C-alpha cells in the first residue's frame, strides 16, 4: 500500500471520527437549578452538599477525582484518585511517596483537583497546595486498604517498568504471604495527603449552555473566602 493511499485512508477515517464526535449529544439535562447567590458563603459546605447529592443520586464512584501535578520538567500530569476524607484542612487522598505523583508533589506541592458528576451536570475545580500528613493518618489509611492493595504497596514499585507479568504475580504472592504472617505490616513509603485549597470553582451545566459558574478565592490568612461570578 502506497503512502498516498494510506494518507487518504487516514484522512477519511479522521473525517468519519470527527463527524461521529460532532453527532454525540452532550449536556442534554435537565439539570437541577443552581442559585448562585445562595451558594456564595462557604465553599466547603457547598462542595459537601454537591458530593452528598452525587452519592444520593447513585452516581458511580462519586468520590473519584482527577489529581493534576507537574513533573520536574514543568510538564503536566494527571490521574484519577479517590477522595478519602474532607475536613477543615482539605481534601484527603493517599499514595506511595515513591510513585510519580508522590515524587512530583515532593518537588512541587502546587496541584489541582477536578470532580465531575456527569449525571448532575456539575464540576468542581480546586487549586492549591498538597500537604503530606503524619504517620498516624497514613498508617490508618494503609490499615483500611484491601489485602491485595496492601501487598502491592509493600512491593513498592509503582509506575516502574515491568518486564514480565509473571514477576508481578511472584512478588504479589510473596507480599500476601507476609501479610498473612503479620497483618500489622506497614509500607513505610505509604502516605496520606491533603489538598489545601486556595481557589475553588463550582460549575453547574445548563442545557442552554448558559452555564452557572462561581469561584471562591481564599484570603491570604486563610480565614475567609471571597466569591465572584464567572462568564460561562
């Protein structure tokens, strides 16, 4: 097959995909009304109410969020993690300190989180800094994890190159045996983190595309928030 033929086929495939994507529906609604004026007091309370609404609506994995960090070259990186807690400090999650995100956070603690609940047409974007929590919090999180999850953390090679799947199976079996012998084993590289927010934006979709947006900015002393409306 000549290069020209392959190029023409690729062009047709691209055009077909483009048309298929354009035909897909998005933001059809209907969505619950969002009174921006009533929501301009405490962003933490507002987030919790949105999260509880997502849970009540039966949305799959409503506590899943995209965590965005920056690598040593300034390149963006992102992955899905699970929200473990929310308190006065911030949004909690856990990971290995030796993972890519763990190393990136250690080098640059500025990060962002994004929650998206499609069925409700709601998105929350959070920007701030990541604080590593103490050993006691990290240990409690590790203890609450599943047996296999603990074993994988004990292997301690997250994101490293895996030469053969059999290597993982052998290492996993060894760590599972170790856990059976001593269930109190703790992976020292396991860490709990909290996002300390400096900015939070709430986005409520509208079928008309006149989306509602409100952004909260934290004061320098972290004692209060100011809010502002944003154009859709």
